[in-house]
C-alpha cells in the first residue's frame, strides 16, 4: 500500500535549505528540510551559535537561502511579508515614541509601503482610516491602556515586551516569530509572559515559532520542539510535546520527560 499523503499543505516549508555566511566557511544549514503546520507552536532550542536566529531571519525574509527554498503558505519569501510578526530579544521599541505610537508602528510602516507603491512621489499624510484602534485594543488587552502615553524608558522590561507583542498582534499576523523574547526578564515576569503567549496562542491559533535557549521555556510552550546542532545543520531533530502551553503542562510527567530529553540531546551535541 502507498504511504499516506497529507492533503494539507504545510504553513511553513523549508526545502533543501542551504545557507552560509561565508563562501568557504561551514554552512549553517546544508540540505535542511523542515515543515510547520498552520496553527502549530514550535520552540527552537540549541546551543549558542547553532543557527537559531539565522533560521528565524530566513523565515522572516530578512536573509535569503543560498539554495533551496522557504515557502510560507506555498509562496516563497523574497522579502519580509506584512503578515509575519517578528518579536526580537531587545523588543525593538523606539525610545522617543510613546507606548501608543510604538504599538501602532507596524500599522504605520505597512501603510507607508502600500501607499508608496500606489502614489510614488506624493506626500503621504497619515490617513484618518489607519486602524490604530486595533493597536489600542491590544494595549488594553495586554494591560497597558493606562501606560499608552508613557515612553519605553518609563516601563518595566516585561511591560516593554508586552508593547512589542501588541505591536506584532495589531498587524493580525498569521505567523509569529520570536527570537529569545523573554531573555532579559526576571523569572516571575518571564513565566507570566510565557503564560500570556500560551493563552493568546490557544485563542488566536497563530502559527508561532519561538527561539529560546531555555529548556524549560521550550518544554512549556513548544507543542513541537526543533533542536538545532552545531553547524552544519542537516537533519532536524524534533520532539513532539502534546499538551504544551496548557496551564497543567508544567506539572505533568510529559513536561519533565521532554525537559530531560532536550537536555540529553543538547549534552550529546555539545563539543567537549
Ligand atoms: P544562534 O542564534 O543559534 O546563537 P546564529 O544564527 O546567530 O546562532 O549564528 C549561527 C552561526 O552563524 C554562528 O556560528 C555565528 O557566528 C554565525 N553568524 C551569525 N551571524 C553572522 C554574520 N552576520 N556574519 C557571519 N557569521 C555570522
Ligand atoms: Mg540568536
């Protein structure tokens, strides 16, 4: 009997990816294949320098494969796409703009590029119909309504990261990429934001890919966990982690087992 064929196209497909920063150096990815289904939450974990950020940037369209392809919704990504949300470690807020302006920044940039294509050379005033209320709604939802007029320096690290999340969600992304977003935060704030991401994921089902170097964070949030290795990465090493993100998961036997499996695998790949 023929092997069953999936009729559902993956949301993200990485096919025969080859990527190198230098012409003669070790490639970071060599004939690397990986698929993410729509609505899944993945954690990518691996030692420093293994290529986590590189992979995220390739998915974001900020770096191009040397060969092979990356398809999102069946389409190649030659440049950043409007419906991919990107949240970086340093949250990327503008220090001179208020919380409200920062949360609406993605919407404004998106409008700027769309109108640039439509009316080249003409002045581009902010239109009254720019849906900044969408950003306001997210600020409210994430507990930042009373901070909307403040500047990033007046916020805690956790609040800043919430603004970055509001900004990404205001764009109604179908794909959310996060690069070690909670690194600089204390444990309680970090746990709080992990639970927020899990709750939003349960509600919105946005395909989510979170890079982390924390074994516990990967095991709590990642329904699927991709372990990367010292370059070149050829075969993806994947751990399935059903139940991830649910409030009870952290206390489950599976969570502890997945933590142990990640640690064992990382220890096996770390050079002496
Ligand atoms: P990670 O995010 O897992 O720590 P990166 O994706 O940042 O790893 O880096 C993967 C590898 O590529 C590392 O060996 C790193 O030194 C190298 N690298 C990253 N960025 C650059 C760059 N801009 N130029 C050259 N090499 C780079
Ligand atoms: Mg990195």
